[in-house]
C-alpha cells in the first residue's frame, strides 16, 4: 500500500492514527480505552502508551521503511472518561466545560504527540475528536 506504484504499491502517503481506542478496538476495558484511564488523574501521572509501543509503533516503523514520506494524522475516539460529562459511557457525553478539563485534555494530546515524536514518528496533523 505504501510503496511506489513502480514497485507494486499504490503510494499512500497519509495515514490516520488513533489516539487510544477506536470503534474497531477489541478491548474497551479501562486501561485499554485511553492513555490515562485513572479517574481524576489531572496531572496525567498514569499516562501510558505501552499498548502502542507493543503494537502500533513497530507497524508504523515498517511503513516508514517502505515510505519515509508518509504523513500522520492522529484522531481520538474519546477523551478519558473522567474528563467527560458522562463518565460511565464510552459513546456519550462531552468534555466537561471547565478550564481545568480543557487544559488537561490539551496536555493529554500533547503527551501523545511528544511520545510518538520520541519514537521517531512525527504527527503532522490532529483532530480533537473523531466524529
């Protein structure tokens, strides 16, 4: 897919990456939903991308070996539930309307970008919500 057409690929050069779980995830339990599923962790002390390190990062590196010019767009499916108005449901609620929530969510997204950058993957584009 990512290789040049001359080598049998189709030359894809933009890849959307999930920030945390997606509609297609196989595990929606806490610890697998977002990068910080610890309630009220406003300092993001439990922020972890360990699942990405095990699965996404190696695959992305393979893609970059094929096409080092791929651009990455990242999009979250949900904010950490404890930042939402309905903290009991993955598909409901919105961000709580407070400056603390907005600041923490911004820091959460920044940590994601910084983590990927530290692994040699530059997130060039981002949406703040999937749908």
